[in-house]
C-alpha cells in the first residue's frame, strides 16, 4: 500500500513538473494584463474586460530593423506580454531577430517555451544541443522561407552565414518565454560565480575564467 502511494506521488510529481513547465490554458476568452494591478498571481492579473480595447491586443514595429551594432551582431525585438498585454494567459509570443553579417544570437535557452523560427531574409545557421549524456549538436543552414523548431528548454543559437543582413521571425509557446544566455548567466552572474569553481567546471586555468568574466 505504502509503495502504491509512493509511486502515485512520483507520478504526480512528474506530471505536475511537466504541466508547470509551460503556460496554463486560458479559462476565459482573454485576460488582458493589468500591469498596474495590485494582485500578484502566476502571470499577470486581468484588466476589467469591459475596459479592454483593440490596442490591448496590438503591437506595432516589427517591420523596423533592430540595431545590430553590438558585440554579438544581432538584436532581438520581443513581442511578449510585456509589449502586448493581450497575450496574458494565451501561451504564445513572438519576436523579430536581426543579424549583421556573421552576427550571432549566442547560445541561450527559453525556460518556458518551444521556439519556431522562419527566415525572412538571408541565410541563417541554426542549431540546438540535446541534453546529457549525448550533448548532440543538431544544426542546419536555413534559406529564406525555411522553418526550424527548437524544442523547449534546449540550448540553441543562430548565426548569419549569408551575404548582407539577415532577418528571422520566431514564435514561442509562452507569453513570457524567458531567456537565459549561457555566457551571461555563467560568466556574468552578479555576484560572480567563484572563479575557481568555474575553472574546475570548464577544466581551464583560473586566468582563463577571469578573462571571460571580465567581458560580461
Ligand atoms: C546603434 O547602436 C550603437 C551602439 O549602441 C549606437 O552607437 C548607434 O547610434 C545606434 N544606431 C542607430 C541607428 O540607432
């Protein structure tokens, strides 16, 4: 009997961790985010439905090129619930990514979303890495009109490998996908992760860690 309860508990833990990994389904037509509301919930509280207007479901500006003059040569223009309050509880968002020639969107992960990408302009190399122990790189060069999917939670990247600029549009399965950029998180943590710890983790000299940490 006790072992039955134990396995039931394990099953419930597993299923609840799966369901918590993604946005929950809406229980009403919409729940436009009330950014100034005093209520704290998982997500954002709903604005009074009677006061909702078309502009709550609207965003303009994805035709504009992002400024890629930065260290990585790319810029993400997000359209998540922070920019479009009507996305609250709907489980989706999108973004435009601009790339300078050879610009990269560095290895990163979205803790709450699968991502689907299409190339609007240029040629983009995309890839993701499977989890331990294989850590297999799955990568491909995409042309204009091609579509690629990055499974939820996996580390992925993009790079402009064409001539001239490149543009991608992505869809994400969360109103608030979150972004963890690996280099920034590991080497740019505030306060620093101890450098001797990182030296052991990356199997390099502490000097190498200090050099990388100084960049973030
Ligand atoms: C792009 O960003 C760079 C670096 O921040 C800045 O110097 C430059 O003025 C920006 N260009 C435009 C067109 O906004």
